[in-house]
């Protein structure tokens, strides 16, 4: 199933603003249509998280991208539920990619 159609088929449907943000992102990356759904959604979540991390100010303007990143990672696991043998691999991959993105952020917060 095409990524855009799969997103549109989610029940209950996401709020309109979230659907619109995800549609823009998916339309900007036609290569994701060739990827397995979990991998495409993880890539989308990673790109959105990078946008939030790179934003010069962390305020309400980045809230939609942060919510969309969370939704993408959730959707990645929802899609992976059709292939339970991939769940552990996907969990490890998502943790590595999110940690790598956060580690590269000059604005990261945490204990060193």
C-alpha cells in the first residue's frame, strides 16, 4: 500500500493539521514510497525531529513538527506490527537514529 494511502487509512484519523503536515513531508520524499512502511515512517520521524532540534528557538512554532515526529515513530511501530519479527530490530534502529540526532544537536539538554 502506498505510504500516503496508508496514512489516510489510520483510524481514528489524525487531526487535520497533523495530516496536512505529514502529507507535505511525504510528498517531499517520493523515495519513501519504495521503502517498507516502518522504515519510511522512521525516516519521516527522524527528519521532523531534526527540524525541531535545528530550530533556533524552541517554542510553539515547532510544536506541530514535534507532534508529527512522535506520530511518525508511533506509525512506524504500528506498521511493523504486521511483521512482528522486525519489532526488536525497528526498536533498536529507532533508538540509535534518535540518539544520533540528539547527540548532534548543539542545543541538547542532558547530563554529560
